[in-house]
C-alpha cells in the first residue's frame, strides 16, 4: 500500500445506527485488488460510534482510516467537505451508513472503468433492496 491510496471512501454520518455503519464498513473492508482508505466524517451526532468503529477496525486489522468529528452540526454539505479535506485518494467514493458497495470487486471494477473512460463521471451496478430483520429482498439489480 502507498501513502496515497487509489480510493478514499468517504463515509458521511449523522446520528447513524451502529448496525448500519458496521454493515457499510464491512462492505468496504471486503474490497479486493485495490488500495483504499476510509474517512468517516460525523456531523456532531449524539453518538458518533467512533469507539465502536475503532474497535471494529482493530478487530479487522485495518489501519488506513481517519475519523473527523465535527463539534457542531454543519449540515450534509459542510460535513462532506470536512471529510473531503482529509481524503488522500486519487478518487473519492462517498457513501452513507446503510449503503453498501455492490460486491468485493466494486472499487477494482470502478478503477478499471475510470482508467478506460474519457468521461468525468463513473456509474456502476446498483441493487435496490429492503433489509428487514433477517430478510433481504432485492427489488432491482441494474
């Protein structure tokens, strides 16, 4: 891994549940064949879950992360900008708790597409789902 990763995954939170945050982090940590960091920017939540996040990263031997704790609620745009200032990656993928990367090769596939494309925007596959208890229903897969 290099000092400047290919991707910065920017997780932007505000009063997010630990369960949704953990599931999102899991989908990021599963990524293969690409270098990334995780920047988590919290917009002054009542509970930012930073202690749980640190423990989760330690449990998974993941060290390339930065936690940005905003002391006052700034709103989504300024919270996102506070995280962007920290990102070191060549590309930034914003994501919210409860959202997941499509599969374990999402970042690798995105990088290949970006490098062969002449456009400035990249779109990938997505799945819309419902997650209620142990039931996971995929509504659309595009």
